[in-house]
């Protein structure tokens, strides 16, 4: 491709809308253009990147026997109501764009395809003989993000590869899950990315186990915790760790003390010389569940620990078998609106009585109580007295009505010791999620009544897995991981072009002729080559080539009289002067090496 | 691919929802599945067909120097308001799905991309030096069809290739338009389709010239008129022809006659012994224009001719420079609602006075009057007297206030003589539109203020063209054109698989071994081969292979002991018994021949 035909328009200045490096570089290089909030056009060079990623994804999916399909983007609401996700995805979190057609039928724009594919599998697959099957598609998906940002990282339209597998039992599902893990590692490696696979929360998709693939990058939205030996890695949302032992409490007599203005753990410790690990912190929250249920929650956790809201949300969901649409701490204002007396904030204890809720207008009238693992074996602890400016010391669970339901709801942090080996420490890094694989189990096949005939001749729901890759996000993550002050440094396998021939002065007959000759030869060798034939100054062309990040550059300049060129490698900034023939040979060798 | 891994589920019965052959066969073969009205999932074999068509389209577009992109599917309403199409596409015809996001911003789901691409071109292209440029994409588009039907023929989600070209002048646009015509002919020929290129109406897209590409098939929704010599072909919506001479009227004296109960041309002719060609028929219509304007229209046309509503709509639009959102004949009921006196239906003349409209509540108060070319030179004609049960005879235009604006608004019909050569007769055939190319001119660049700097350093709006191919529709049109009572007969180049190896009895060791051997060899030769390894009766396998339409079949049966197989060609139903090696050679030769 000749640059003169490429509609190349690069920007010297950083567009105001961009916050992170990759977003800035993609805009400056003319790879993407914003059409409206969170919605971008992929311009010709970006399309080539996406096409190369797509091809790698297809090859690795096909190698595992997956079948490509294309499912609709507009979904009937009925199907999502059947699975129970319509409300949460529309009125609730509002992540699904939705509309009515000319017949006033409710429709949604698909952010994901469990419903549609499960329905189709139920209708198409009759017998266990047709299993397992793994169907995938590569397609634009939609999410009405609350705060679209970072370009393609959190956009409202984005390209996904999503796959859905169907099995006759759990062990078959696990085999495919492992195969997908393998395919994903190959895909990311072939794309030239450094990724890490981490234990993850399954979120709104659901299921029993899930794993995310993260491109490591400082601008990543996710915090990852990795053990020093590399055997454990998890998204902080999901991560577990050993917590420190509490400082033994000396209060072996139960009594109530006055604690004026000591409403935080910090104030209490400072004034009373307690250690935070001796205190039970109680957090009161309200969870909005599906069907509009408003459930007050009472969480007990050790004073030196932080609550992990994702773990808590999952626990509530699992315990009540209801979707949590929203969750937040209860405020004084909310209590007033609900017609309730004020709670003794700062002095609430795990045994706060349900009678506090008796007059609630719309809330449930009993607290759902949870205790984090950090408090279950605590002895002689400090806790609130359910009365403003009063606390209790020397308490034990039997004195306050027993231990509530024990669950892990604490946030694991960098520096803590690992569960699998106490000698290992958790280290942190930041990551961009580019893949996520799930063992769904029978969640969707049961709710949508999708069954097959098993070996015994009985109807049984499918076991399912699902597997996503954010294709457009991956493209930007590659830029976030590979750039310098001059611009993008595309990994060779997903670069829009592998080589750029830069003719320093296109009006010089020798330079032009040698450039054209090399261009022709490289095309013949099936190298994906760009030929900068513009009548621009050499400096402008070099700057553009650096910015758009083409891995290799052949500079045809003054020495072209003696058939000599410069071979420049973008990722190392190394330059060699070589005879043109030799440069071609070396280049083709290097390219084939990197692609294999 | 092994059939046992293909999730193949064929249906013996014709699904009730399908009306035309291709729709029935695609459902029966398991190629597509309906998800909701007008919305289909493309299953694995269909995806392969679409992929092959896509590749052919890409190759031919790239060969013309076009650049592939991917534009958003969600468009901000503002952009469509700027071009003036929002109202017509939403509230008007309602063809564009539309919704509001969480910020209550109006959005539309793209049925076409003139607005978005024009905006981007205006922002990205600075100079004439960057022109011409032709950007294309292959993408799912949306139309909220009034009556979705015929499977992928008129669906609400469909795959399109759409291209948009930008030029510095009209002659450059014409060059590219011609190049696209050439590319389209190559694409359809390579897809194995018989198509005809016809003059077409530009519809809601607009512009000065346009041409459709039609797959000829009896189930086609469009009527095409083609001259015997093939030099002229047009969609009936657009077609022109020579009209017959009128029978000379003998009434050379103007007078009013009473014509009780002779309200139709037919009754009038029967009772009065007139010939229809001597009569001026007047049709009163109401056009709903953008901005809610309601314009009464008075159309005069010869009594033996039919009105072409598409031509009329375009004429109104052009004349008033306003979009026509709807148009229909005025009824007695509408006159009552509007508070107007009844019109003398059956006796209306071209000179019906505007005073009829004086008391209109919301309509414009003057008729827009048109006369078809068939009436402009008519002499001594018969027309209404604007009074119930009265007509005038021996009339001439000077007696009734002169000829209204002359335009061509008559429908051309099969059997009529051609304009380019009166010896040529128009023949009819039916077609399925699979491609449409347009010379848009400056319509969108002007309304969206998209300009470039010309050679003189001045800002000028782009000249534009646009070029569409209905990719999913093409796939179904191929089936409509290529099938028999046993099923589909895919053209080789777009068939889901080129060859199917059918092992008659998979439990027979010899048969299985030979089948596996051939499968391996064909894969090695890069033939796209399907291996029917199912434990089914041979008859079932043959029926399935016929239904899904694989062009070639190798049958491995009893003679496999002596390495003998049958080679079956789907499109000719010819069978040859051959040594396996020989069959392979012949097959590979035939496939390469058809693909070249």
C-alpha cells in the first residue's frame, strides 16, 4: 500500500478527550475516530490490526474444533426475561441498550449471548451424540456504560469473540475449559502480548469458576495480586490471602465503656489504646435485589480489614438466590426517608436488633447478617454497644447471640502471605482484562429449559461454558503495553503493516527507483509493506512512521546510488546500513522468525 | 470437518414460517435459525458461505484500491438531523430503529452510513492530494421493516458491504463509479451468480444516477424490464419505454356531456365508445413532506396508462426540494376530516380549482400539478368537467388553463417498445436486488459541510459515490437461483464445503479406512472437505448431502475393497465410478477450473 493512497492523517497534538497513552496514540496515528461518547470508527490501519487479531483468534479456535457462527445483535426481551436477566441488565444496572420496534415489542442490543445461543442449542441439539460442541462468533457488542472512557478500553460499542460450549456432563465441560485456557494462551502469545491468567469473579455472567487474562500495563483498570512463586494470581475482586494474627486482647471481662466522639476505628484505637485487630467493625448496607426487594445487610469484619464489595455481593446473591442490582452503605438520610429511627453509627454491634427495622416502609424487616472469616475466632474483642458513644470490651460471640453466617468478604492486599504457601507474598500489578473464560454449569440451560437426550434416553440440561476475548480492547491494550515517547511499537504479528519503506526524497530519481524496486520485491515475498511515496520532508515521514509504529523501516536515502539502505527496527531503535539485497534478506528472515 | 462434529441437524419437513424455496431450504438444511421476527442466527455452515462471499468481496474491493474500515452501528441523532434524514427514517417511514441512552440522548441503529463517513472524511481529509479515496466496510445493518419476510431477503438485521468514495470533481466520481460497476460484475460472477445490471431509482439515498444488480429468480421482489438486444435494462420503478400512439379523437368541438355513473375509465369507454387513450385521467393525492407539510397533488395521465408512484415521489421531492415521507390517494373520508367539500371524484379535470382547498385545516392551499408526457401532446381529448357525472370532450390544453409541469410519471410495461431503438421490445423478468451503486454528488458533503482544499486553495464539498452489496441476501439469492427438488445446489466458490465424502457404511473397516484416507488427502490438497462419518444409513446421508447442496460427493461404498468410489456432481446429477486416485485427480482439476 502506498501512503499516498492510505488517507493518512496524523496529529502532532494530543487530543483533549484522551487520558491514557494508548488512547492518545491511536487518535494521533489516525487509527480511530470518535463519533460520539464511547463510540469509535475503526479507520483503515486499525481495521488491519483487528483483521490480524481476528485471524489469529479464528485459527486457534478452529484448531480446537470450535464452529464459527454469527448470532443476532438485536434480542427479544422475552428471552432475557426467561433467563431472569432482563431487569438487571436494563432497569437495574442499565448496561443493555433497549428499545421498542414499530410493533411496540421490547428489544435489547446484545452485550452477551448466553440466552440466544442456549435457546438455539436446545432447539438444534437432540442427542448426546452431537456433544460436545463449541460455537463462537466475532462481533460488535453493545454496553451503555455509565462512564465510557479510555477509547476502546471502555467503549459502548466493542468487538468481542465470544464462544459457548455445550456438554453432557461437568467433566467434559472441564476438559473444554482447559482447552480454551490453552487456546487463549496461544492467542495472546501469538499477538505478541505479555498476559497473566488470574482467578476472577464471574460477575453478572455467573457460573462456578472463571479465569481472566490480563495484559499487564500500568494504566490497567484492574489490580492483580500474584504470588512470588507465580503459582497463584487473582484479580483483587476475587483474591484470597492469609490475614495477620490479631493482637491478643487483654480484656477478659465483659463490660461497657463510654467512648464519646470515638466513631471511627482510628479514633477509638487512639483514645483507648486498642489495636484495630481487636475490634469488630460493623457495616450496614442496603442491597437492591431483583423484583425490587430492598434488603438491609449487617456485615462484621475485623477492624484492620477492608470489605470486598464484589465478594459480599456474590455472597448475598448466592445466599438469597436473587440477583443483586445495587448495593450501598445506609445513610442517615435514607433512614429518615424510610421512616426509621437513626442507627447508632460508630457503635453498631453484630447483635443490632431487627426491631430497628420494624417500621420500615419498603425495606425487608430483618437484617441479613454476615461475619467475615477474620472475626470468627476472635476472642475478648471490642465491639459497639448499639448505643451512641458506647462500646463493649472483652466480648465473645456467645455473649452477643452467636456468630452470624461466616463468609470470606475481606479484600486481599499486596504484601500479604499466600494461602497455598505462607512463605509466598502477594505482589501487585495492574492489568487490562482481554479475556475471560467461565464454567457456567447449568445456569442458563435450566432457566431456558435447553435439554438433550442422554445415553439413558432421558432429557437433561446441558452443561455449559463460555469464553470471551475483547478483540478491540486487545488491540488498544497492545498499544498500552508497547509504546515509547515517539509513538506506538506494534508487535509484528498484529501490526497494520510489517515494513515501511521511507524514501527520503521522492523527487530524487535514484531514491524513487530503488524504493519502488524494494516495494515490488517485498510485495512479491508476501510481506505486508507500506511505501511512503509522499512528497514530504524526510523528517515528517520518519515521525509518522514512528508514531504509527510499523515494526521495520527501510530508509532509502542518499546512498541509494550505491544500492545502500538503512534498516531500522522500531522496538530496539537499532539502525544498520546495508546493501538493499542484504537488507531484504535479513528482513524476511526476521519476519518469518517472529511469525513462527 | 467431520459431520459428527458439525452439529448438523436437518429437517425433513418444511417449516411453516417459510414462503419461498430458498428460505425453506436454508431452514431445512440448518443454515439459519429464526430468533425473532426478521432476525436470524447464521449457523456454522451459513457462516462459511458468508465468509467465502466476504473474501471475494474484499479481494475485488481491495483490487480497486478501496480501504476497509469498520464504522459504528449506533449513530447519534444529531448527525442525521444535520443531513435532514432523521425525521424521515424514524417518525416518518420508521425504518430506523431508535432509542435513548442512559443520558437520554437520541440514537439510531444504522441502516446506512452516509452521515458518519461524510463527517469523518470532512475531518480527516484536508487536501485534494489525498483524493480520491474509497472506504468500505462489511457489517450488520438494521432496518425495522414493516413486514419482515422471506428469511434473509427482507430481514431486520442483515450483512452489507457498503463503500463510500470521495472525489474532487464529478469526472473522478464517474471513473470510480465505473470501476465499482466492474468490481461488482466480477464479484457476482465469482460467486457463481447470474445477475443483470439495471437502471434504478435512488430512493432515500438520493443522488443523480444509480444502478442495481439483480440476481434473476422467479421469487424476486423486483420486476426488471430488459430490451431484446440487452442494451437497456431497468427496474420497473425507474424504467422508461415508448408509449403507443393515441387513437385519434374525432371530437373537434369542445362540449360538456353528462356521464351518469361513469366514474371509471372503463365505464366511460364502454358507455361512450371512447378509447382510453383519448381520455385524461386525473389522480388526486396527498404527499406528506418533511417538516409535516401536507401537499395535495393533481396528476394528469393518459387513460390507458398507469401511474408510477416512485417516479411521482421523486418528482415531488425534486420540485419542492423536500423529502416525501408518505404519499397516498385522497379519500372522501380525509376530505371530511380536513373540513373540505367532497371532490367530484370520477369527473376531476386538470384545471380543478385551488379554491377547493381554501378551507383546508392543515393541507397546503394550492395543488401541485403534474402532467405525464403521455398527455402533453394529446388533442381533442376527453376529461372531467369538475362536476359529478359530467365530462368534457374535444378539449385542448389551451381551453383548460394550459399544460401543468410535464414529467415522466408513467409505468413502463413488458411488451412495450424501447426508447433507444423502437424495434426492441421490453421483456420482463423478476430479480432479487443484491447490489446498488450510486453517484451521490454533493448531497451529503453539502448538508454536513464536509470539504477539502482544492488545487486553488479553496474549500469545496466532496463529490461522493456509494456502493452497496447485500451479503446475507446474496447468500440466500444464490440458493433461490440454484436448487432442485432435493435441495440446494451451491455454486462451488461460495459452497460451505466443496466436497463431501459419504461413507455408505462407516462400520465397514474397508469403507471407513478408504474414507479417512481420501479425507486426509483432500485436506492436504487444501480442498474444503466434509467427511460424513456418522453411523447413519447411507440413504439418510445422501439425502442430507443433497439438501445442504455440497457441489461434489465422493461415495465410498462396497467397491472400496478394490479402491473404487463414485464421483457425483450435485449440479448435473452425474455419477462416475472411478478408482479413488483418479477420482481425486479429476475432482481437484474440476475445482481449480471453477475457481479460476
